[in-house]
C-alpha cells in the first residue's frame, strides 16, 4: 500500500508500540478509534488514500499518532501488505474492520466480494498476527438479523469455508443472489458467523473478536441509502422503531470501546445488535410483514 506517516516527530518517542488498525476510514471506525487510540499508534487504511489522509489530519490535530495506508480488502496481496505495515509499527492490539459497501452502492457480486470475502480475509490474516491480549471488532449490520433462517449446513459453510473458497459456495451463486439487499444480508449474517468461528482461533493467541450489528447510523453511507431507491423503507424503519430515531457514530463507538477494552475481557465470538429496536419491530411490531 501507499503509506503516509502524519505523526509529528515530537510525539513518536512518547507512545508505546501498540497498534490499532482501522480498516475503512469512515465515521464509525473513527468514532471507535478515538475512544481507544490514546497512547497507541493508529493505522488508518482505506481503499481511497484521500479518505484516510483526511481522517488522519483530524486525528493528528487531536493529538493522536497516525499512519495511513491504502488497502483493497478484496485483494489478499493488499491485505497482507497492510499487515506488514502494521507489524512494522509495533504490536497489533486492536483491529477495527469497518470497510464495506451498501446495497445502493454496488452490485450483488461486489457486495459479496467486499463485505463477505473481504471481511473473512481480514479476519484470517490479522488473526495470524494479533498480539496476546488484543481484540478486534467487525462492523456488521442489522440486515443480517432480518435475513430468514439458514440451514445448519449453510451456517457452518459461511462460518468455516476457507476464505478462498467462500465465494464458490452454491448458496452464493449469481442465479440465487440476484438482489443487492439479499447479498448484503447474506454478507452481514456471514460476518457474525465468521467472527464466532474466528473467535476460537483468535482465542488460541489470547485475543478476542466480536461483531457489532448497527441499525441506521447517520454516516455518508447511510445518507446514500436515505436518498436512494430504498429511502422510503429506511425512513419507515426510523419512524416505527421503538427508539424513533437513527443512531450516531459515537453511540456505536461506545460499544466498540467496550468490546475492545478491558471491560469487555469476557466477551468474544458475540454479535451486538444495536438497531434502536428495528429488528424487534420487524418480528413483533409495526414493521412485521402482514
């Protein structure tokens, strides 16, 4: 990846060599990073280096030590190069995986490649280098909870199929996954299942990993959805959920900080649904299918 160090020299000697890697320099990943990044080295990685650089400038002005890199989570070579950069900075004690595309942004094939395969790849590669005592959090989605029940065999396949064979699963073929929302729901269900399985491997290194499944969080990606072809449905979710509003990135950041910090030391392989009650309303309330 292309790398740009944006830490001033007068800070470098004061920080311990603990590295927190943020994959996807968007609002949610950065909200978590701000809560856990003090005294650590933040590595912000994004497909677009300008996104990472722009976020890094804000964090730099707030006193954080930041390095930026480009990464394409759908490329093994790119993710492995990012790991090489991260390990060169110190011990990887935190991973925040928040990269992804939404149903309004991409085709079913791209969503499966980035959101499903890309997440599995990041978990696999970083799971081989995470430091003892480290922790990771993957941003999934409430959409994974609205997907209908899969068979036990399908659950195991999404959780355990080797990364490079994942997209060849029969259930993921183009003739069966023709809609971007369906691809997104499958990907996000797969993320939580994958993390549950990866927690066993991470645990052998003395590390933990969990998912957060947010509802509608006001970010640039969410604004795309709220002005896209599914806008009416998203507005209805906001209006009819028990909380009656969308979330802020800072609220997700609070949960992320719990899962990555010492207070979350007994939590691993878990998925935290924080959607303002949207899923509850879909199952038992006004959003339930008639």
